[in-house]
């Protein structure tokens, strides 16, 4: 890939550049002597707690780059928080923003003639997008994570026994429990006040922390950078660990430039395998499938959904983090962070140790002094590989079958199905809102399989997350008795018996469009199949009767209109 930045200061338009620089508040003689133009690509907004600390970090980075003799230039991008969009008509903007963000960062980097790039972003899609412009431009660079939210506590059950580990998931489930009359108004208010004392991403192994884990495990973030708390509380400055990471990241960038190590030297195939292995060991979100495939495409590394299944199925679950476990992400940070998990995996022969990282050292060198979980002071946040929370093959599985001829994802998060499979009666909905109304009215009972279709990348468009449905099921005590299948997605907060990413999606003529109320649906993790229990002839007859799916009304020139025209299926990572 060509370096589009090299000719900026050597061409004949220095006079014009001086005018531009002076007008923008830079001293031209200093700018012309800068040793590097560093794109500080940041998804800042004051609209939500996921990314509201990003500007403070970006400013810190600009100063740190200046102290090294460089020029840090801010490049912004839209930061969509799933917390603000999930369950609303604007939910499609979440996934669409991933690629939009990467495009903004690429554009700003080249337009400002950057040499290096540091990306600062939290939340789900912004975190996913962080690696995309680095892989795409191959500019020297790395990722800084703004941090996750600190957990909270309350003094009533069932939450009191969780101790200081409550997260946004607990509030959401509490809210559904209140609706179902299982807790009081006062208890819900208490949860609301306590679960999230400050800024930061959703505080456990949900999608944002899954993606920060991917960034660290793939080698593009400094060690222990994926798990720090964003701040001390909403009124405090950013956490000291974030400050230290930011300053160390500037040092690392200059070292990478000196050593000539670029993102594609780091994000090689083995590094992708390491990232998937680590995310599986920690119980990462199903969204990692979409995002890892998209990042691999940017890095020009051949990587498929079946590769991810093959890698993931060998990995035991060893991190005791929500949503499958007990602890918040900050608890992992306190015992040493992602390096402790990776040390355990490396010792078990599950990681490649000789891959390069942004420290300028290999992964094995980075982990040399990191203790194994069994050698830490007594703790139960990270388990030894030999004594895992769940054996391999019990987290996310890629299934296929008559309902998903291409693929779909089953998320069990370490649980096993009682009869080895789930067999239930279909209740079919053409929107998340219709499914929600049915659950609230008591129209969904144990033994049902909720089918939500036409909410895929093209159908919705933007493949929204069905998290509020899964929260309702959990809050009503139906999480173990009702399955949910969809061509949409799930949030990392979601847990239960969940099948998402069904491909082809309904809007593309997938057989999910042929399901009828009362049909029997069979989910079998062992055979890795999702089937509609009707004869092939019956299915073929129903498919022949399917008309052209009616798509939601979206303006052609809008972001979602363009997204609908360009997006690939979830099987390929929803890349554009
Ligand atoms: Fe932003 Fe969860 S909504 S990290």
C-alpha cells in the first residue's frame, strides 16, 4: 500500500500551507519541522458515557505527541452508543456507523497527510471500527481504549450477593423484573442509581470489552489496555491507568515508526487466531464474528466464519465475567487484565507466542513476567485452563441447517442444553417491536421459540440487536425455557438460548421467511444444526410461495439507504 503522506512537505506549495497553518493557529516554522504528523482518530461525543472521555484522552495525546516533536491532528467520527439506539427505530445506525467511522478516520488521515495514527474509541461499533482504519491504511499506529465503567452494588437480593459487580445488565434485567412485578419501584430506583457510578463502556464481557480484548489480543493495544476503568466516578478526571496507557501509547508509536513496524506486520493470520482464542476464553460477544471478519478483510488476511468456529471450539471458558459469569471487567483488570488470560492460553499451547505486537516485542516476550492464574493471590476471576468454567465447545457455535443454509450463531455462554437440544414451537414476528409486545402481554411461554425476522443487515437495515427481548425473557424468568432466533443480532449483554445472524436473512429470501406460527424448530449444538422440522418438500413449497419481502421505508440517499445497497451478509461480516 502506498504511503500517501510523504509528499506533503516536499512539494512546491509551502507558501500556501504556511497561510493555512497560521490561520488554523499553528506556527508554520514549527509545523514544517515536525517529525511526524499523527492522526488522533477519535470518536468523541458528549452524548453518552461510552465515549464522553475520548476528547480528554485525545487532547492528552496531542500534547504527548508535541512533546516528542510531532504534530497530533484530531480527526473525528460519529460515535453511536447502542445504549441510546437499541430497541428504537434508529437502531440500524449502530452497525452502519462501524464502517462510516472507519471511512471518516481513513479520510481524515489521508486528507491531513498523517504518518501515524492513534485511534481512541469506546462502545461497541466504535471499538470494532478502531482496528479497521489501521488495517486499511497500514499507517504506523495503535489503539487506546477510553475504558470501561466501574461496577456498583446494592443491598437487596438477588443482586446483593453479586457484591461490587453490578453493571448495566443488572439494571436492564431489574427493569424487566419490575415490569413483571418481581421487584419494587424503590429497588429499581436503587439499581438505577448504583449500577454505573461513572463513565465508560458497558462494564463486563459485552461487545465493547470484547472488542477492546480483540485489540489487545491481536497485538494492536499495549498490554493491560483493554480492561481499565474509564474514571473514578462521573465527576472525576479520567482514571490514572488510562492516562498512563495514553502516554505509553505515544512512546510506543514512536518506537514502531523507528522500528518500521506497521499494523499489517502485527495483524497477521496467527494474530487473528490469538484474538479469537482469547475472546472465546473470556466469553466474548457474538458481535466479534462480524467485526473480526471485517477487520481481517481490511488487513487482507483470509479469514472465514468457519475458521472462527474451528479456532473457538478448542477453547475453554476461563474468565468468570458477566454475562456468563460473576464479575465485572474491572475485576479482571485488578488481577492483571487480559495478559493473565493470555498467559494461561499461551502456556496451554492455545496461542502463537511469536507474533509481533505494538510494544515492538513478541507476544511471548510481553507475557514473560505475567503470572499464571493459579499463581496469583487467591482469586476466582480467571481460572486455569485445566480447570475451566466451561469445557470447549460451550460458548458460541456456528450452526447451519434448513433454517440457515449459509450459517448462524448459537450463543450458550458456557451453558449446556438439558436434553442436548432445544425443540420448541415457533412464534413468528416481523419486527422486534411486535415480539416485545407479545412478551409483555404474556403471549410467550416456556417451550416457545421466538422468531424475529426481516431485521438483518438489509432487512432492517443495519441488523439491530434484540437485546431488549433477551432482557425481557431473563427478567421474566424465561431465559432457560424460551429460545430466540433471528436474522438480526444480539448485544453482548444478551444471554439465554439465542441464535442470531441467520443467513441468508429474510430480506434476501432466506428460509426464516417461510416459518409459520406453531412450526417446530430444533436447535442442536452437538450436530451444529438449526432446523425447521418440516419435510424438504414442504419447505420447498413454502419457499416457492414466498413473495418479495417488503422492506422498511428508508431514504435512498441516507446512510441506511446506502448501507442497504452495499452491505454483505453477516456470514461475511457485513462488510461494505
Ligand atoms: Fe456503549 Fe455498551 S452501550 S459500551
